[in-house]
C-alpha cells in the first residue's frame, strides 16, 4: 500500500484515463443521508467505538458456541454518541467538531472489498480522501473475514486549508471476507471531510458505465410510488444511468392522481413511462418491464423495484457499476432495511435449502440486525462474505443478456418468482450478489400475514412449481412431507380457509405448467371470493363484533396455556390433537368464543386446545373467529392425504413436464400473448 498527499487534487472520476490499456472507474463515493433523517445517520457515519469482545465466538467457532452467544450478540453496545444534523453539509460532506472522532466504517460508506475481490475484475482500489482543516488524523482500516480489524495507514493534515490523501489498497487479502474503511479524528480545530472516492483501474472495454431500465410494479399505492419517483428525480447524479423508468400501473387508484406525481413526472420527463394493464401480480408487472426492456434493447440492465420502498439512489449507481465490472454477467441485488425502524437490516442474503426447498437467511446471517445498537465494526458476522442463491425483487438488477438467455419471470402472480429466477440464472452460470451499500427501506415480511391470508395459495402453489423445476432430489426432498405437516397444523388450528387454499394450489400445480399464464388475470379474484365463506377468513376490525369470551370450564388448577411446551409435550400434542378434532364440539363454543389469542401466541399447539377462539392478525388491525368443525376436518384431512400421496407418486413425471415447458412459458413470446388484452387496447394505455 502506498499513500500520497497533495493539495486541491482533482478527484479521479469514472472513465478517466489511467495506465496504458486501462481507465479509472469510480466504484463508490462517500455519501450522507438524502433527507437529513437522523434515524438513518448510523448507516452513513458512526461516532461509536468498535466493540468486538461480545461476539468473539460468532465466526469460525462451533455451532454450539455460536448459539450460546446469539443472545449476547443482540445486546446493544451503543454509548449514545450522536451526530448533529447541522454537521451534514451536503450529499457528500461532513463537518467534525474539534476533537471529535467519526468512523466511516458504516453500511453505506465502508467499502465491501471481499465482494469486489470475488466477483469483479477489480484487483486494487484507490481511496482518495479530501479533508479541510488543520491537525486532523485520518486512519485507514481493513477487516478480516472473522471481523478483526487492522490499521493500514495513518496520516495527518498539516496547516494547509485543504489536504487530499490517496491510498493504494490491494484486494488480494479479501478472499473470504472483509471491508476497507477510514476514521477521521479532528484535532484542536473543526474540520470537514469534504469527499471520498473509491476508484480502480479497469480494462478499457469496461470504461463506459451501463444504463438501467427501472421496472416498478404498483397497485393502489399512488402516493408511495409517486414519492419514489420523486426520490429518483431529485438525484441528478443518477440521471445518466437511467435509460427508462417504467411504472407498471395495475390498480384502480392511479399514480397520476397523487398530489406528488406532477412534480416527479415533470422532473423525470421523457425518462418516465407509465404502462397500464390489468392486475397480473408482481410477476406480471415485472415480466412486462423485462419484456419492454428486452424488446427495446437500449439498456444494459433492468432493475426490479417495489413501489412501497424508500430508495437510496446511490445504491442504483453502485449496482450498475458492480454489474459493469463483474467477471461474468451477474445479478446484483440490494438489501432491505425496515421502513419502520430504519437502522434495522431485515434482509442481508438469502438461499434456498435444497432438501426442504424453502427460502431462509444464508448461514451466519442474523435477521433484523439493528445497526443503531451494534455497528458494522462491532459485528463479526457482517465481515464474512455472504453468498446467496437469489435476491428479492424489492431491489434487484438483472443484465439484459441474462433475460435474453434464460427468459423472463415465471407467470406466478406473486411469491417465488424472484427466487425461482435466481435459481434458474445460477444453473445457467449467472451468479447473484447481494451487494452491501445498495439498499431500500421496505415493510418487513414479519409484519405481514401472508402465510394465512389469500397469499397462502400462491405460497403453496409457487413453491411446488419452483421445486418441481429445480429440486435436485427425485421426489422433492422433504417438500411433500413438510407440506403435509403444515396442512395438519393448519387443520388442528381451525384455519380451514388456509387449508382449502393450499389444496387448491396443489390441484392447480397438477394441471400442468401451461395453465399458469391463463390463471394470471383471474386467480386472485377467485381466491378472495372462495375465502369469504370461512369464518377464519372474515376479519373484523371492531372487537365488539365478537361475543364475549366464555369457557365451558375453567383451566385446570388455574393454569393458562401461554407457555411454550417442551419437546416431549410438543410431540404428544402433535400425536393427539388431530384425534381431538374428531370429537363433538362443546355447545357453548358456538355462542361464545373460548379464548382470545394474540397473533404472537397463535401457534397450532395453543389454538388446537379450543373449540372456538378469537385470533388477532399480525398487523394488529383485525381479528377473526376460529371455530372447530369435525365434519369439515374429516373431509379436509381425507383430501389432504389423497393429494399428497398423489404428489409423492407423480413427482418425477410432473418435474419432467415442468422442466420441459420452462423455456416456453418464460419466453417473451408467451408473455406477449398474456399482455395482448392490454397492448392491443392501449395505444393510449402508455404515457
């Protein structure tokens, strides 16, 4: 590593000339929060020290040691140090008070060296840092995959008004993980960290940055999506990277009627294109954007983005840059922070487990991680590179070449379209990278009720479709057995609407892959109409809608059932609760619910003890009445066993059928036929 210091040096920018045969590309720049929101300061700059002792067993230790340490990992190490909003001078510059120490080893400003080392052609980076003010100390650090940090170089500003330091930093030591970052300590005077640039010399054929078609699918969220467009329009540095911003308008509450739309539309101008079509779900909306991007052929990438997000525009630029310099065409995804608690990282990296064929966080990842309680430098697991199978389409950049090669989204309406696409791309040799420093703020999945409501149909059907296409096991591994277990759990929980929807889902899978496109326009309405007949799907906002709770007899010895049963007790309940469902119901349970159960306690082993119960929903807005019905239980159990036995028998045949049809049903031509009702009628459907 070498360091140079100059005064008023011009910063190297993207595309500038470097050594013969190479050009200098800007990889990442120092940024401050767009809107001055103090809730997110810790994601950009960090006044806290690094505290590693509490998680010393987290990386490279046994699973038992890691489990013992998990609770302690969640404990806050924050000292309460703060940054005043006035210290943020502009989009890049931060002022430090005399003797103040600030670390830029933060989510948005540390450099994720291991990801660049593994997936791109970049071998060395240059950090160019501009500091104004005398007596400031700048220290560059690097971390290892186990989270330990090492001092790389320390320099000090002189008496000059402005100093620019250049650090030459290799990526060779970052095979398994690690970051670069810098800390700045003010001396006896206030100083300003004016800017920082991470650049690299890359081959000349990588000189020009790519462009992106931003594909946003929306339905009845006019203000949300109009504000998102405003965020994009207010980032002039993003404009050269945008080929088009396409909004697939699928609802009845139109974005154009939002008070926030006119200003955003005027600012984006011809870059904005609104496409109106029927409600074909997320997959239908994204597929339309993918199709338009492929047919147009002018953008290097298409980025899928949800409508109900707050965006960090710099993340789009970083994703494009990473994609430009990737060794091979690569899908570049962003991370998800909670829109309600904005320092909480909800999704960092996800995989599909082959045996269960279920999505979950990659090994070593902690869900719902709060950077406000424990910063990047104090968290060992964040320094290990996390490799993924897919990235959610709340923010995901896909090279046009990948779409042209493997096809568009599956026609799944919603759920599993993004994960299936990631698996399909991986099998074709195109990796997915969830890139630190690229993110949106979104409603966390944990605040939704999508395992029990109308979405249960799409979860079940689409998971089976994806497994038939990609499971490496002859009969889907644990898929059929686990589905049966879940069905029984829903049955003993009196969640009959969910059981029926899951059965319908499996029956529709048996109808074959060529039926999927035809289901898109009408399946949601069919599902919602079907659910209305079940009391467990009839949500009530007013608690007085329900009769008062009354039990047939008081609990034994006054004990309630709020505790979590032990393993033996849980196994006993699993064996006996299905038999209990066959008994006659207690007469009083038809006129008075026997219990009121909060959503957080609504587990099968608790609900199954009652003949009726009021159960609240996870979003906290409503509740439903669950009532046990022995006859319905018998019928649903019989059908459940039959359909699962059929899947067990016919899995190899179904898998072959779906895999043979994959190229056809994801082709642009197939999607063009699905969009025909709107493309034929809509010469005026686009703006």
